[in-house]
C-alpha cells in the first residue's frame, strides 16, 4: 500500500471539545484502519492527521464531518499532503 498511501490534515471547528470528539475520531480511525493522530487546539478546534488509502480517508472525513451526536460541526478544513508512512496506529495527543 505505500504507493497508494495518502495523507489528510483536518481541522474541525464548532462544538468539538469536551464532547468526546477525540475519542470518537480514534474509534473511527481504528475501525477504518487509518493511522495518525487527533488533538484539541487552544482555539477550540480539533485537529487530526490521518494516513491511509483515498477510500479510507474519504470515509474518515465523512464521519469526522458529522462527529458524535453531542458535537456541532461548523467548518471542516481539509489539506491533502504527501504521506510519510510514519504512523503505526492512531493516537490521541494532548
């Protein structure tokens, strides 16, 4: 899969902190099989980097754009980047 590996950098704005959004994102990533991380930002947004196939990342983005029921998504920024293959799993960062 290295040649097919893609990477997306996502920043999600809205009511996304304190609503288990990072845990939700990790569960989604683990179930889809993408690698990377998710964290809260000081401005109230949630940021994630994910690597996987285009199909996996499209599914990841779709689910993150909806979030858990307790969240309210206002904006999702996506930036496609060159994949590094550096991740061995999906983690939650502080």
